[in-house]
């Protein structure tokens, strides 16, 4: 079955796909958006820790495999808005040096063909679109910004303010975490956000998270030229006989395989699924997968060196909305270690049910006492640590009997370990971590292979078709009308959350597509 032509087909509705759909909707061009998932249901389970954390309610049941053929249950969800439906909303600009070649203890982070100045106007647009709260001038590593954040910073609750002040007394520079939430702290009656304790890692029952669904896809749907089809799993892309153009997008909808044709096709399925789709679309003209003349599709998978810890102290922490502070003092290293270490930020507040997920053993102690869980949760402050993951062509996405296979070996681990040890020492010095516990209900101590929330790489962009998949406009070198607009284009991963850079790039590429579609 073949459907009428579209000017543009967008596959995926996350930070890349949802943003570009929003940006192009006002053009009047005929746009089709295909999303493999449904709208995430608004239900009481959105804020239920047992359902979200212990029962993994909003993650796919799909099975991937590691290089040994062992099953992986990936921490991804397929909904309109993609993984932004459950993200913490931390939207960081990269530092200026992140776009240059950087020497790490574990290797090199390559230079980008575009620089911070090329992304800065789009970072500004992205912050407005996603309603980011923050304050410039506090983080010593932050890059220059042409405008202030569109919304004021999220204020710390009293216990976090105490920790903030203690860190400043240590000579550090804690700053307000840039957050994409719909909060009005001045007039809470008019605020969509209620500053609840189930934001980071949870769907938002009241649609107060500025995500790709709420801020981009729903507004785009209001245009009559835009068609959204949910539960449409794209299986492959079909090219012309020459292999130079995509002529059809094949998707399964309600058990029926349908084909859609469009002048331009944008793939935005997330770095892993986008690479898998190109590989799955191999044909006679592209025997190794679409746009894979360079043999780079799927390679250089990055997902950060991520970990989470909770610091237990004697002092209670009654904070509800905890995710308000970050520290970059060790981003580029420290005295005695002239290599980048990474980034630290607060997590959403853990509760007794999260700690109960550790039962029957946590930190070497076995117990089943709910009162102990509550006592630990009441005294915890919870942290997320990120070190840069370096591109390695052997870390890759491939297919195993049609299923996704991830081959991945950690690198740059000394930077992460040093950051962890340094931060642990600081927490103890301010009496914020008499006991430090690996926070496995978030990440099992350190983010395991199935934890791919920060996935990027796999279809890197560049000038040379021999060493890159995409050109500088994120169009594939090999196929005239095929673009990839998610984290796939990254050449390196920096050490802050990738989402704002994905959004900014989608706006940048959107401008190129607007010109092309005129």
C-alpha cells in the first residue's frame, strides 16, 4: 500500500525529531511524523516509584544483545517525545573547549568542524523553546551567552542551600542547574510544576516538564499540514535504483506494512536505533547499510561514563525538589591531574521505595526493615557524576539476526574514578556523606551497558565522506535526501548532558531544510 507524497518525513519525536517537526511546521509544507510508540499515558503510575523504578513500567520490553550474545534490556522508552518524557530536564550548553581537540588521560576527544560560535544562536533558541531556568555568571567553565536564560533559576530548598554554602566555603563554585520545567516560583498558583519529588526519571502527570512532546510535537500537530502517526514502527528505508535517494519509508502500522514517500527524510530515532535503521536498510547499492560507504555507521557509540551515589549523613534532608545544583570545578581537571575529570549534579530525591529496591543488601548490610529504608532516604543527598566517554570505532551498533547488538568497552575510566573519589572526599569534608552508597536503583553503581540515556555518536558528521557518515548539515554523504538529526552526529560526547546540543542542532539543520524546501 502506497500513500500520497509528503514534502518531509520525520522518523522519531524525541529531542531531535520533535524539535525539527516544531521548527518546520509553520512552513506550510506537507509533513509526516512517524513515531513507533504511543503518547505516554497520563496515569497515577507516572509518579509511582514501584511502577517506574522497580517494575520498569515505561521502558521497552525489547531485547538487545551484547557482543557475547547476552541479552540486554535497554533503558529506553518508545513514546511521543522519546526519552525526554522521563529525562531530568538538565539542558547544558557545551563548553567552548568541548568543540576543540581535548587531550584526556584515556585518549583524545576530536575537534569538531563546527565550533561553539556556530551553535550559540541555536542554544539560545533551544533554551527559549524548552523554557530553561538558570543563571549565567556563576559556573567558571560556562561559555559566553548572547542572552540571559529565559526563566530565573530554580531556587534551592533549605538543606540544599546549606550544602551550596558549604561547597562555596571550600572554594568551589556550585551553580544553579539549568532545568527545562514549567515552574513559576513567584506565583505558584499559576505554575504548572508543583515541585514534586518524582521528576527526575519519572513521567510528569501534570505535563509540567518541558519535553519534546509537550513543547514541540503537540504544537506542531495544530498545523493542518502536519500528520502524526503513532505506533508506526519504521522497518527500513527504500532507495532509488541508483541508491542516491530514499524513495519510500516502510513502516508497520496495526500489523500492516505501509510505504510513505517524501522529498526529504529525516531519521531521528536516537543514536542506536538510527544506526540500526540504516544498517537494516541495506540493499544492492548499499550492501553494508545505507550511507555506509565509510563503514562508520554504528561506530563510535558513546554514552558517557555515568554513575550515581547517595551520601548519607546524620542530618535529615527534607528536600522535596532536589535537582537544583551542579558543580563543574573539576571539569577540566585539578592540581596534579591536568586532564578533564567531569561534571557533578544533584539527582532527584530518592525515597524509601528506591532504597528498598536495593534489598536485601545495600553497602554490605542485609536488612528488610522499612524503617531503615525511610531513615536512609530521609538523610540522603543524591548525586550524578559524568565523565567523558571517548569515541572508539570498536564501540559500535550492529545487527544480530535482525536485533540490535552493542559492542562496547569502557574507556577514560581513570577520569571518572578520580572524580568519584574527589567528590566523595568533598562530601565527607562537609558532613554530607558519612557513608557513601552506590545508587544502583538509578544506575547499578556505574551506568551499565543497558543504560543508554546519553547515547550519541554512531553517524558522526564531518567534511570527509571517507571518515564520516553525515556532512555538516547532517545530510548523509551518500544519499541526497536523507538526514540524521539526533545525537548520532556527535564526534565527541563532552561531559554534560547531550540533550540541549541535540535540540540546538535540530534547529540549525531545520534552518537548512527550510531553505531547501523553498
